[in-house]
C-alpha cells in the first residue's frame, strides 16, 4: 500500500470491538484500524465489479482462449 498522506484523528470506539478486532488481526491498534478501512474500500470495489458481471461482451471466444494453453 502506498501512503502519500496521513491524518491524525481522535475517535471514541467501543473497547470490546477494538479488542476483538486486534485479537483477530494480531496487530497493533493503528494497523488493525488501517486494515479495517482497507477492507471496506476493497468490499466497495468488489461490489462494483460484481455489478458489472455480464455487462461486457468479450471479442474472443472461450475456445480460442483454451487453445492458447
């Protein structure tokens, strides 16, 4: 991950959620929160890709792709 800019923030979060998340990741607080934010962004990108399913017409057939093996 390429970090170009960081922000310092203060938030109040439920302690049990932080402890639970850290026990799953095995990482410190900053890394755990960063991982959670990355996962949210990845989920959005994944859902955007799913929405495109079946909307693109390929110009090459599956048979041609298999011949290239």
